[in-house]
C-alpha cells in the first residue's frame, strides 16, 4: 500500500489500524486527516513507543495489501466502480448487453413444478 492509499481511504483504514495498534482510541484516529506524521505521532503517544519505532512498524504494515474491510468499505464504492474497467478484456464495452451470459429472457419456473 502506498501512503496515498491510506490517506485517501483514511476512515476505512481506522479499523485495520486499531487491530494492529489496539492502544490507540478510535476517537483519536477519527480526529486525524491521515497525514503520515500525525498518524505516527498519535500512535507513538498512545503506545508509548518512539516515533521512529512506530514509523518502522507502519512501513512494515504498509508492505501488505490493503485490508479487505478497508477495500470493501462503502466510501470506496465510486473508486471500485471506476477501477472495474481494468478487468474487462480488450474490446469489451463496459455498457455492453450481457444477455448472452444470463437468463434474463427466460421466465422463472413456477414453484414446485418441473420441466
């Protein structure tokens, strides 16, 4: 993760940060804007560790992927929809009709009947 990802998705990152550093209060994290220096200072104050140690721990934590709960947070819905186009095969239209893949044109079978 880049720090810009953390800062852009700050409120969604708070649960993951609290899971890693449980001594910091949610209220203290909510009051922050996600800037690296203020996050490190807040974590250092809550844990009693030096800012240098917290910065090293944050760098190690950032090496992992974005936490799933942060990635799936509703605040990221627009970004997820925008990024979805990256996963379409070349030549596929985002707004293409997908009828050939589904059963939209087939009526549902009445309950309890076969055939």
